[in-house]
C-alpha cells in the first residue's frame, strides 16, 4: 500500500490488471479460453456506482471478438481462474453485459487512512513520471503593457498544471517567454517616443502611430522618464530616442510583471528572453538547419518555410525581404532550444484560444528541422467573462481600461482568483462572479473547502479541551470504519494521488478544484452522519484519525494550488 508509484487507487488498478492477465493466461492454459488468441487492451476503473464493486474491468467485453465467445462466458472463465490470495481483493463477480467487478478487503480502507497519516504532507506525491523533464510555459504576456484576464486565467492554469506534474513525479519547470524583440518592441518604442514628444510639443503637433499602444501605461512610462531625464531626448534621432525609452521602460514593465505574478503566488524557474535567441545566433542556426533539410525556399526576396509539405494550407515566411527573421522563426528557435538544448521531453504551452492556428504550424516546423513536433502540446484556453450583480464587467473603475490582473487582485482575494480560474477545464469559457469570489459562505467553493479544514481543526481543539487527545490507531481499529459515509470519505482520500496524475496527463488542473470540493462535501457528510465523540473509545479514535487524514489531504490539495489553508474561520 505504501508503494508511491501511483497511490492507493492507481496501485489497485495496476494490481487488478496483473491479476486479470494472469487469470486469462491460466484460463487459456486450462482450455477455458482459446489458447491461440491474444488478450486485447482493456480498461480498469472505479465505477460510478461502487455499491456493485470497488473497481471494474471491461476485459470480457473487449475480448469477445478475439476469443469468439460471449462476454459472459469470458467473464466466468476469467473469474474461475482468479487467484486473489495475497492481494487487496476479497472477491470478483460478473455483472451486466460482461463487466467484472472487484471488491477490496476491508483492510484496504484502513491502510488508506494509515498511508495518509504516515506520508502526511507528502501524501499525493508519486513517482509516476519517473523524473521526466517537462516544461510548462504560461502567461508569457508581451512586456509592452499590463497583464489582462486571459493572462490571469493562464497563470492559474499553468502554475497549477506545473504543480500537478511535480506531484506526479515529473521534473517540471515553470517558464515565462519574454517577447523583447521584433515588431511589438519597435511598436512599443514608437509609442513611447510619440508620448514623450507630445509632452513637450502637444498632441496636435505629434501624431500618434496608428498601430501604437494606446494604454495609459505608455503615458506613465514616458512621464516617468521625463521626470528623471527631462528633455534631453528632444534633439536625439528617432532611433536613439526610441531605444533610450525602451531601455528605460522595458525593464520597468518586466519588473511589474514579476511583482504582479508573485502577488498571484506565481514564481517562475526561468524567464527566457526572446532577444537572447537573436543575440546568440540561435534563430539563424534554425533557419540554416531548416534550409539544409530542404524545408525552405526563396520567393520575392524572402525565405519561406514549406509548411504545405507538412500538412498546412499555406507556407510561412521565415526571413522578410529586409533580412529580418519573423516572430515565427524565433518561435521555432525557442522551442528547439527547449527540446534540443535543454532536453525537455515534453513542452506544454498555455495559450489563448485565438492562437489555435499557430499550433500545427509550429509542430510541423519542429518536425521539419528533425525534432519531434509531437513533444509540443498546447493547452488552448477560452475567454473569461467577469460579472458583478449578474452583469458583464469589461472596464476597470480605476483606469477606465480593460481590467488587468493587478486590478483583479486589488478586488478579489488571491485564493478565490486561483481557485475560480481553475473551476472549469481550460477549453471551456469561464464566467467569473466577482460577488461570489468575496462572499464568505458555503456558496463560495474555495471558502467551502477552507471551512472544512478549519472545522476539523476546531473539532480536534474542542476535544482536546475536554481532555481527549488523538492517538495513533492500529489497523484493526481503523477497520472499525465501516459506515457508508466513512467508506465514501476514505475512497475520496484514496483517489487523491490518481487525481493528480490524471490532472497532469489531461492538462486539466480543474480536476483538482473539483476534487477539493468533493472531498469537503464527503467530510461534512461523514461528520453529520457519524458521531466522532462516542462511547466506543477505539471507534472514536478511528474517526479522529480519519478526520485528521481528511484535514491533511485538504491541506495538500490546497497547498498544491497555492491557496491558503486556515485553521480557524
């Protein structure tokens, strides 16, 4: 049970798979099933209704064609060949159209509680990923302005996904890609220069670039520079003025991004500068390699990538007529750096859904230069709608502009923001209720989960005030936990490590917020149905041990999500 490969549920699923494979081989050897047929792939899962078994497999149904027998006959043959001695299971039964249901021994539930208490803050961590290097890149907002709601959602998703990979036994790296080169930086410089000149000459005298950045933050940066340096750039060339303003404003913007993200409890392992790819020659090297592989051609003075050779509808420019590499070329170099230079076997990017057209092009280009494009996976997230009093909120009261991450965190607790942004899978649009996020009631899901933890702390504290101290229980005492509400709660505790693994593999950390709410619900049900302070001292201690185990798992899942875990509320 204490094997950390997959946790109690995951280990049970693997154990059943091995038991079934041995039983099928025995049934074939004994002539109960055709000897020449191969056992096909089958699933083992926790059924929706556990009253008919703790685990179930469809092996009999998927084997009907291979064995040329009815699922019922196959199920009977496998069950008659099962050897459940020295396993976690007491019996197996055929059900429905051919499912085989397995029932765990009562000791299994006792061992789950024991494992949680023994592993404590490490319960939920497994070695499933075997230390595989995974890069999770998220937010990566342009440093030309404040972060918006999409970045806020992407931050919560990406950070929690990286936590899931970490807990699932992977070597996970959190990364921010700073777009500090190319067109957007030139546009940033032109916008700053225009605001700088307008300060001295007036808006009528200095036209603002049509494609410039109109945010108030551009004005603020230009004014800050003037306050420090005055009019010394008035006589400078446009190029010199732009570069001086960029050199001042860009580090300020990046620093602001870092502080806002740290307030949001996101700390990156790597801040990767796009400019470094150009300075090191990495972009030129990638273009050269793609050309050597025959994946490029020249047309109209530009260098093109043969995207149509890799399934795309149109080819893409890598180097413009003026000799400047495109953003796409830098993006290929960046991902090649992740894979070929830094050795990540899986690269996961969290992007807005509007970037969907870029995914296949980038994967194809990586394949074209000899890398594995399938090592890149992109999580595309949908838009966020903020609501207040049931009405859509689009603008910041403070600035009159679109609501930024910093605006949101001034109004909503970080706990609520991180939890709410992970309440739906990334591919679903999200309605964020600002009123609910600050409400201190069971209607607020993060408050509901935090309250369950605080409630358990209160129960233990009150009992200790009466002279009742929690002690460790023996396995036979934990076996007294047989009430349906107790078993239901233990099942939830048992599934935590497997939920983490599934969250990582499906790129869906919303599974963890759903799990947290479900666990809190099961604890409240247990507490309402089973009197913890009872006459039977052994049962009372077993229930206290179960309560502490539940408290620990709530602590662990909220800690994973970087949400505070209060002991009183």
